[in-house]
């Protein structure tokens, strides 16, 4: 597909920007293939169904072509009426490696995101991955990646190998993110309670939204949001459990000494975060918009996982009670402003 044809096809649909769209650059996959085995991670390309990332004895699902092939992805974006994908890595990310390999993987991923933007500048922007297992290297890679064409945000796991994001070791990273003024997008990783969530795919169905809530609470109670008042953090999956349990956090701040240090109730931070639309039901999405405002919610699909949205635009346009102006904000206006997309 030519770039001109891709632009013309997308122009027929809404000006929609998907902020939750996963991508594996080929350079990242090759880095896993070449260097990952000594850490128990390998890339299996033996099946015609597609490559699969193997972690120990577990073989992950085969990657659809759209995960790594931009041409195939553009066809699906055009079909769905989505103009722009904000590309982000996903599990297993880079935290499983040592600092040296983690940095190499992050560089490969970030270079791949930038290459996608350079190939199709009006269709893709990238969210930079950092080797958070080494904060010093993370700051260095952030400084490098922030200068790459098309890098418009930072992509972090909700924890780093079990270490929460308010860990003092990560403070230099937050300071540098604040200095370069890039928004942060979180994604669940190494979810809590994994020993009880193995059956029924509950590690994803329940673990992911609760891990997002834990990350949000740690950023609030741990003082990160107060220390960096300009910091923009996007919570995936419609905020996970956080917007729906914020009243319980408010109550805890009133009655528990562990939470009494917080000057404002946790609900006062609802609008400090932004959110995607991945709620999987109209009622929770409507509740979220009522709580935080249409100016804090952005289109997301979780592309291209089976739990994602095939038609993310219709999730917004089909939601009752939204004005046309609010639809436009959620479909693309909010993300365009946040990501600097003209």
C-alpha cells in the first residue's frame, strides 16, 4: 500500500487517534531472538501461523501479522476508521533483562517506533520504552529517545519487576520525564495476586485493571503527582479499578493514619490522570466520563489483542448522551493536544 493511498483511505473516516495500540518493531523481535535465551525468553518463528514469544516453558500466542507489519496494520486502521496509532510496546517489554540488554531492547523498540513514524508521519507516533531496571540508563535513553522523530510520550509498566513506581530509586526518571514534558502511558505488567489469578485468564481479566488501580494509588499516596504538578499520566483500560474505588480511597485517607499525610483526597486527583475508552461496556465508560470529564478521556483499542476493540470508533459514537463536541474530543481532539499531533 502506498503512503498516498493510505492517507486517502484514512481520510474517509473520522479523525480518530488510538492511544492504546501495541506494536512489535522487527528490530525488537530480532533483539529478543538474538539475546533473550540466556534470560529464559526466546522468539519462536517455526510456526507458519506467525512468530511467538516463548517465556520459559510457556509459548505465548502467535503474533498476528498486524503486530509487526505496518502495511497490514494500515489496512485494518483504515477499515476501523482510525487515522493515527500511538504505538507502544507490550508484554514482555524490557524489564526481564539485565540493564545492558534492557537498554539495547529499549533502544531497538524506540528506534522502531520512530522508523514507523518516519515511514508514515501522519499515521503513527511512538511511546518510548525505558530500561527501568536501571534508572540511570533510563534517564539516558529518555534523553536520546525524546529527540527521535515521532516519539511523543513515555510508556511504563505499572510496576518494574514488582517495584512500584513511587520507589525512590525511580525519582530521577520522573524528574527527567517532567523536564522533557512528555506524557506517560501506563500498562499493567507482573500483576498482583498472580498465584490466584492463573485459571480462567483472570490475570488479565481482573489482574490488569487492579494493577492499574494500585499504580494510580501509589503515584498519589507516594507523592509523585504532587511533586510534579505538570505530570500527565494516562491510565489504561478506562482507569482500571481506580475510578470506581476512589471513594474507598477517600475514606481511607479520612480514617487511616497510613493515608493521613495526603493533603487532598484521592478523588481530587481524578482529573490529574487521563484515561482510554477500553471499558467493554457502555455503563462504566459513561460513569468514567461523568466523573472526569470528556476532556480527560481518549480513544483506545488495545490493538491488536483479542480483548481489544475491533471497532473502537463506534464505542464512542454509539455512547448515548455525548454531544458531538465531546465525541470529537474523545475520538481525537484530546489525544492530538496531548501528543502534539496537528
